C-alpha cells in the first residue's frame, strides 16, 4: 500500500517551529530592551531627546552649570513658566495667536530659532527676514559676547536684516547675518537662523557647545518652549479644509465640475431593456464527461484518470464516514476497512494503490471503487 506524501499540519509545524521560535525570541528581546529604557522623548531640539536632532547633550551641559531647564510644549505652560530668565522658542511661527508678544514681556532674554515674518513682527519689528542660505561653519564677525566667546559655529539657514542702529548682527553668510540681537528696556531678543548648533550630532563641532551654553545660560532659569500641534490653544485657529482652498481654485473646481457633467450628458446613451439570447447549443453533462474521457484515452493517461477517480471516491468516503478533509491515508483506510469488513491491505490497494497500467486496469479500478462505496453506504 502506498500513502500520500503531501504535507499535513504536523509536518508543517515540525518544519516551521524553529524559525517561529527564533522570531518570537527576537520580538521578546526587542520588547525587553524598549521597556527597560523607560519612556523616551523624541523630536528636533527636544531637550530630553537622545536622537541626533535632539538637544539632550546641551540641556545636560546647562544643568551641570547650574541652569534650571524647564521644557514646555503649550502656550499655557510657557506663560506659567516664563518668569524672568531666558526663554528659548524652537519654532516661533507655530506659537498660537499673539503669544510671543506676551512671552517677551515675561522674560529677560527671548531666543527665537529661525523665526518668520509673523514671529518677528510680534517680537522685534525692526528685524526682517532676508532670504536663506546653507547651514555651514561661520565666523562671528561681531562684538556679541556669546558669539565672540564661542568663535566659529555652525550657523546660516535663515538670513535677517535690520535698520536698528542698536542691533548687533553676527555670523554673516555672504554679507547677510544669521544672528541678530536686539536689546531695549523690555529685555533682549536674539534671533538665530538655525537650531543646528544646539543639536546632539553637532554640539561637539567647532564652538557649538560654547555658543549654546553662552546663548542660553546667561540666566539661572531657562524655559525651553517647543510649540506642539496638539496645543489646546490652537483649536480655535483650526479651519476646515474647504476654507484653506484659495477662492480661485474653488471657482476653477466648480467650473470644471459643471463642464464634466455637461460632457457626460452630451456623450451619454440611453440604455434599452436587457436582451436575452438563447444559447446556440446545449451540452449535456454526460457529453462533457465523455469528451473528457476521450481526451484521457487519446493521451494514454490511464494513470492520471485513475488518480482522479480515486480522489473523487476518497472525498465521497470521507464525507460519508465523517472524516475531516485532511485525514491521513491510514485513518481513511482503517475506517473504510472497519465498515466494509475488508482487510486494510485490500482497501489501501484500491484507494491508494499504484496507478493503473492501461484501460482494462482502469475499468477494474473504477468497478472496485464503486463496489467499496456501495459497501460503505450499505453498512
């Protein structure tokens, strides 16, 4: 008796259990490593972030020098924490409303990283944006203490200009300063064109560490404000998508829509009732079976025809005997043998034996399969 060699669930499990165990071990190891590190902070210029764009290294240096660093993410937190000292705003253009105007009055030194025209108008109207350039190593070329003490630093980015004679400009890039400091009776405002010298991956370059510490460490208290898109104060400023579309685009979309509808109406054709057509010829099922048999006979495929008969018979027997579709050959043979009274060797020869060698053997196989099925049905 021959048995099927197709893989079953047990063989499949034996083959994949080792790779699955290795994969599970890798996943568990990753989870343990992540959980053991605790809560991680991420984001550009984030004082608690260890990422290349974070600023944990500078924040740690400032704390070692006695500076009290307070990270905040909402305008309400910034108002509550800004009480004298230095305030760093990493993204001034995203501060809700006129928050920068109020914050400037609350601190002695306001530092803005790459502010745009709106943020400049609220804090230092005398300073204007003047294009942008590459971020690279620049010389201070000024008399500002934090810049002179640091020397060469990684600056550039946004450029600025000012007509205020009391303002001091540093780190010029092709004649356009990327650092401007304005001081008046209400305090000092420093504008830098990029936050690159404050990041973890560039803090050790040139005089970046000295630049950051001198710029942000001039007071004992430092409020580090990173405006967040989830700030509740921004809820009132959110607009629906339709209002963000320029009026010209809305008019154009409406016109195009009308044109499409008119074009569709022009090109449309009215559909009539469904027309049924009789089939040119009806082929009986018996004729289909006979045609398939002729193909098997022409190709001398007695073995293939025999396996087709066996598979169909095995399927019907499994259904009648209540066996699952994936039942092993041995289980099928034993169950059929118990129901018919025949030996397992005889049943195995009929259901799983070698393919028939010719047409006479194929006919005998078909008779035997039919006889076995009738015996199972009568039992």
